[in-house]
């Protein structure tokens, strides 16, 4: 039996991950600020999977102390955590230097500093248990610097991918600790973050389909995965190597 904590579980990818991991036999700890959404999701999951245990907790990932306190109390409630999915994220932003430092800062604090707090809190628990699986949700936008409203968002997602790789590297030097680190680079997956984006956005997939790819990568415990693999696996490689002026047009 695997017990998985998911942040940002009140909508989009996080909520669907909860549904699919519960169906795959995981007990769950679900966190977000909108607890009424978590309560509805718990009721839905328990109706479909009455044998699962689903704990919920209010959490703002920009509140450092709360991240440590909530992760530990959910671990105590469920008898330990096997896996933590660092998923909570925000897509606010504006071009740098256009007077919206407030929006860019909020995205940076949620997506990077919030993710750092979550990684610290998860790794404390995993180091104590000598085992665990840390999953970090980055983005295909992490492949290169992005223009317009995406600049800060993409920088935070490159930051969390580097953070995850650094933790993975640290764990390679600790053979006594059975800790796996997986970085997920989602392409466009339908969620609240992009609900205002036109339906015909190139390569957008439905939430269920996109999350199915994420669950597959998580369960395999791979180091990293671009999801869905088509077109993002080859496109990611192209994005890394093409001239910036070309990448700009792809996104
Ligand atoms: N959808 C895509 O195409 C796509 C692509 C690449 C990467 N991603 C990443 O996937 C993750 C999930 O995003 P999504 O697409 O599913 O968007 P979403 O539907 O907007 O979900 C975002 C989740 O993050 C939570 N959240 C935001 N700020 C928070 C905070 N300060 N404290 C705690 N929770 C917070 C929200 O919960 P509350 O508001 O209830 O707190 C919500 O559950 C994000 O990290 C996003 O960057 C998404």
C-alpha cells in the first residue's frame, strides 16, 4: 500500500492525480487552500474506492511553517508518507519591467520558494524513514527562457527541475537511503490554469489523458518524463537546441 501526499489537489492535475492514484490503490493526503473542494473530492473518491484512506488539510504553500507542520501531521495521521507530489502552482505573470512585479513575485514565491519548502519538508520525512519518492511537477516551459507572461513562470519551473535534479544527485551519494526523485515536465494539460486558453491550443490534451501519462511515469519511478510523450519528448529536445528566435514561435 502506497500513501501519497499531493499539494494543489483542489483542481486540475492535482485533483485528477488523486482520483487516478486512489483507483490504483494509493491512500492519499490532499492539500490546498480551498478545503471545500478537497472535501468534495474526498467524498467522490471514497464513493468510488470505499477502502481508501483520504486525509485532507488546508495549506498555503507560501506559508513555510505551515508546509512543515502540515506534512508532518498528515504523515502522523496516515502512519507515514511513501510519496509526496509537489504540484501546487500558479500561472500569473507579465513581461518583466512592465509594472507587475507583484504578479511575478507571487508566482515565484508559490512555484519556487513554495516548492523548496515542500521538498525540504518531504525530504526530512524521507530521510527519517530512509525511504520515499519525491515527485516534482515542472513544465515543458522549463526547457528554455520564455517571453511575455511566461517569463517568471518558466524560470520557476526550470528552478524546480534543477532543485529536483540536485536532490537526486545528493541521494546518489547516499546508498543507505532508498529515495527516488522524479521530475515531470507536463505539456499542455487542460486545467483551471489554462481554462481561458482557446480549446484549439496546439497539443492540448484533456486532464484525464494527461494525468494518465503522469501516473505512468510516477509509478515507474523514472528520473524525469515529458508528458504526454508525443509530441513533448522530441519537441523538448528541439526546444533545448533550436535558436531562441525559433523556440519563441513554437510556444
Ligand atoms: N495544466 C498544464 O498544462 C500544466 C503544464 C505544465 C505544468 N503544470 C503545473 O501543474 C501544476 C498543477 O497545475 P494545474 O494545471 O492543475 O492548475 P490548476 O488547476 O490551477 O491547479 C493549481 C493548484 O495549485 C494550488 N495552489 C495554487 N497556489 C497555491 C498556494 N499558494 N498554496 C497551496 N496551493 C496552491 C491550487 O489550490 P488552491 O487554490 O485551492 O490553494 C490548485 O489546486 C502546477 O505546478 C502547474 O505549474 C501545468
